[in-house]
C-alpha cells in the first residue's frame, strides 16, 4: 500500500461543494428562524443622544429592536487575545451597545430582528439615531503627533521593540546605506462569504452555527461574554467561504446573535452585509514603515533598522508584527525593530492575509533590491550571500531551504542572463521588467495541546474526529490522508469528521498553523489506535502475531503483519472479532514545543515576477509569477499548490489593487463594496509556476509539516515592485502601486 500522505489526492469535499450539497452557515435550515440586521454608527466619535425605533417596530414582521437601552450587559469585559492561543478570542477589548458612546463609524448601535432577512434589513433602515459628534482621528496624518510606543502587541504576547547589537554603530561603519520610507493603505479581507452566525437556544444551552476559522475560539468567547460554562455552548461550522484572517477572531456580531435569539425566543441568523464586512471584522491597518540597511562593499550587512507606525483602535495596542522576519532572514550583527501606534477612531485591526510579513517583507525585499543595484551585484546573489545560517540567537533553523528555494525558482523563471539595466526591454508600448524577492513566514508555537479521536470498526472502516473546520484549505482531505497512513488503511475506508466543538478540541487554524497542529493530533490519535490493536494481537494466544515484538509489526490495508514476513498476520477485524469488539478507539494529543525552543522557526520561499508597464498610463500587467517554497513535509501537493497559488494572487492584489482610505471629513472608509475596493479576478491572473522543496523538520511535529497558508503571498508584492523598477527605473515606496505612482512624470 503506497502512502497517502504526499500524494496529490483530490478533495474529498469537492463533490459536496460543486453540487451545492455543502451547507454554509447562512444556509442552515432551522424551524421558526428569525433574522437580524445590524445598524452601524454613521459618525466616528461621539455619543448617541436619542434613538427612535418606532418606525422599525411598526414595520411588518419585526420582532424586536435592541439598542444600548434594552440590551443586557455582557458578563465580562472582553480581553484581546489571538485565537491561536486556545482561549477566548474577541476581536477587540470592547463590546458594543453597552452605553451611548460611539468609538468608530460602523460600530453596532442597534439590532433589528424580523421574520425574514429582507424585512430585517428594511426595518434597520428605519431606525433613526440622533448623534452628538466629537472630534475624531481616523488617519495617520491626523494622529501623527499622538504616536506612542506600546510595551507589547498582540494582546500582550509580543514585545513592541526588539534589538540586538549596536545599530547606530553598524550603520556608521557601513560602506553603503539604503534609507527608505514606505506607506501602506488599509486592506480588507473580502471573503466571498460574509461573516454569519445562527444562534439557537435550548433552555440554557446555546448552539451557534458560525462562519469562523476557530470554532473553539467562538465557543470560549461567547461563553465568557454571556457568563456561561463553555460546555453549554456548542459551535458547529462545516464549511467556510473564505476567512483570510477576518474570521480568525470572534467579533461582536457572534455574541449579539446569541443575545438576540435569547430575547425573541427564536433561532436568529445574523449575516453581515458586504458594506458591514468593512467595519465589523477588522482589517489591515493604515501604516508607514521606514528601513535602513547598512552594508559593506561585498554585500555583507552591518545593520538593519526597521520602524513601523500604524493606527489602532481607542482600546487595543494592536499592530501587525512587521519587523520580526526582517531581523531574522539575513545575517547581521546589529538589528532593531520598533512599532509605534496612534490611537484612532477605528475598530481594532486584525490578522489579514499574512499579517506583518506581507508588508514587512515588502519593505525588506525592495530595500534589498535597491541595495543590490547600489552595490552593482545581482539581487539573487545578494540574498544568497546574506542568508542567515542561524536565527539571531544563534539557534539552528528547525529546517531551512531558502537557498534551494531561491535557486529553484530562479531556474524555473529563467533568471540567468538577465540584463539588470532598467528600461532595456520593450514589447510595443510596454516596458518589460523582472524582479525577485525572498519570502519567510513564522512558525507559531503559541497554541495549547491539540487533541483528536480515532475509532475503527470491526468491518474495517474508521472515523477520525477533531474540532477543526474546513475553510477552503483542504483540511478534510489532508487529514483523511494522515489518518489513513497512521492506521495503515486505504483512504476510502477512512472518514474525517470536524466542525463541531463537541469533538476533541484544537485551536483556531490561523497563522499558517493548521496543517502542523491538526495533522499532529490526528497522526497521534491514529497511531495510538494502531498500536493499541497491535498490542492486543501480540498478547493474544489466538493471534498469528502472538509473542511478536510490537515494533516489528506493520499494518498494510488494515492487516497487521510481521515486517519482512507478510504472510504472518491478521486483519484488525479478525483480531477485534475474536475479542467480541465491534469497535475500538483511542485519543491522541500533541503539545507543541515552547515558544522559546532553541531553534529558528521560519518557513522559507522565493518569488519571481515579470511585468509589463505602460509608462504613459501607469498600467502594470503581471505576465508571470514563479515561486518555490520549503514548508517542511508536503502532506498533499495538490492542495498545497492550490493554497500557494491563491497566496501569490493575493500578493498581486496587495501590490496593484487593494487599498482603502479613511475620509477624514466623515471618519468613514472611502470604499465599502467590491465595486470600489478592487481584488484580483481570473482575468488578472498570470501564469503561475510553483515548486515545492521538501525539507526535513523534526521540531514542528511528528509529520514535519509547517504549513503553506500564507507564505505564498509573502514576497510577491516586493517581486512585482522590483520588476516595475527594472521596467521603468522608478522605485515603488507605497502600496498599492497606483497608476500615478507608476507612470512617467510629465
């Protein structure tokens, strides 16, 4: 029997999705279902003077209008913690509709419940609110003088400053310096499925159908806010129509749906509109970053200084940790990373498509390209020369692969022989350029113990369960492969079940950690059950394996046999039947190493891009992308390539299309629809080549898988920007690269 892990297996949930049999959160059918609609504040700062709900209450089918005047208080104030740590994970340490204060535009100020979605939305438009507006800060320009340096970020889990060596001395001794300032517009998630929650009460027990990347995080957060035991809250999520970080944390609408359902004594569904998705599930914050590189003439780095300024909410010290990878990928004796924040009238930002690294690596890799040109060396050669053999603490990487990724992607792309001079290639009116960038993404070890259950039946089929959820990454498929190999069964006899907090718990699958942590728990459960049945057989006088060394017993196609003597053995079913067992089961768990494990923890990759630029119109067309990635062990190359390709197209969107800005006159986002906020579509997609580099890793789990969820985006925008420079001779220091930045000056 050939191993299932490592095979390009088709998705086991594919048929359900393409036939419509897969049910997403907003498609769950329940009797007596009511629908809720949020009313968001139209001012960025101030207070509510009065609310007139009379017209809404008089509208047809309306069951209730909830506001701060009649909504119960939550049992506990939220405390911001990332969902990865396995605790309650509210998106911000603020819960709305508890008083008359308004902190940001779009903040929920009323909730209308009616007997249909359309009636609820209409009635919500009839709620009249009188505001008293106060001064607001919604942009970095307005708040720059208020900047401060927090002690920690990420709910207190990460320091806002890190440094080693003497950066000032390192920059002073450099033969060459690059000093650059960058500006980034805000980004939004814009999953096809907007967030939705359906809440059902059965006496004091609550069931939530939630569109989430972490069912356990939803369970713990709602339980905490409502003052319930976690065992009285069940969360079910079978399919999620995209998350991208916006569904990693538990936002207020989830708990509001539960509160509304308890108030009207009906199941209640609350589904965000597309406009509300811009103001209700976090975003990537507006930010500025500055970097200084110092180097010797041979390219050896003497210092890296990387500072970031971004806008956060009035209540949370949140910033993408953008300087961590910058100070690890390349060897330097002196480095400094500092985050500063401005408190503004916005909701708390959150994880968004490779948080921190997608912007931080853009800064690093465009600056490295500029350094390469200043030194007169090939950009690829400079990366290979500077790559760190250890992390800044001197620890070896749990697994490396960056050099292999750089060389493999360069070969696939055809980098050799490139003329580095800008504006040398043309195709009619188009200037042609090529660029490259290294990529890296952290491996997170913040999660608690992960658990799974494996059960096998005497008939030969098995089911493996764990409380994760399928949000488009292929976890159902890949974990079926892992379970089949662990049990020694054919894939078609194994069923993987997930999406329910009543199953053994895992953490939210965020931070590209899903494959690593879920596969570890599933593998350990499957092998524990296999070993349990082997032990039963070798202890059984009626078994052909009686008295054998368990370590010498293998399992193929459900048959336990002696290694090297396949004729000696029996099936699981035969052994179980002799013991009058209809089934057998085992729990498996995996506890990750501590965060201070003596290893460098990064996943590496490389990105290459070719662009065509119309210098008169400022148009950029990406003609082809090539990437190579070293994510440890590749569990399924088909689903891995799919994720990586999606990430690379995210990077194209980050580079050229995606950006939003606050209008300071109104304190609201300028773009609140997919007509105004642009994302890549199929017509924008270039040819994409992906190479997978397997590297052995014994640190990140029993299967050595690190994950590919976000590394595919990291480095793409930098490769495109470097290609635009090669085409035009103009450096890109802002994202997105809009036409006015790219076009030739008059």
